[in-house]
C-alpha cells in the first residue's frame, strides 16, 4: 500500500467520522468547528482561483469573460 499525503481536513474528518473522538467528548464541537472552517476556506480558495483563472478579477473585458 502506497503512502499518500493527507490533507489536514481529511485526517480530521477521519477522526470525527470514525468515532475515534466520541460525540459526547467536550472537544468534539471545537474540532467540528475547525473542520468546517477548513472546508469553507478550501471552497473559497478554489472559488477565488477560478475567478483569477478566467481573468474576471484582472481586467473584466468581454474577451476575458469569454463573452464574444
């Protein structure tokens, strides 16, 4: 089995979903909050990079928006 680099949110999701950290534990809500923040940050990062890839934020011309 090959070793694959883990994303921090993937490792945290593994701990939360596999019940290694029980839901009755006092740290569970805090870890769930951190996980939700990591997922939201990854989504925003991909969304902003998508706008830059289309050059929407750079110049805003019709050619860069593919509206020809």
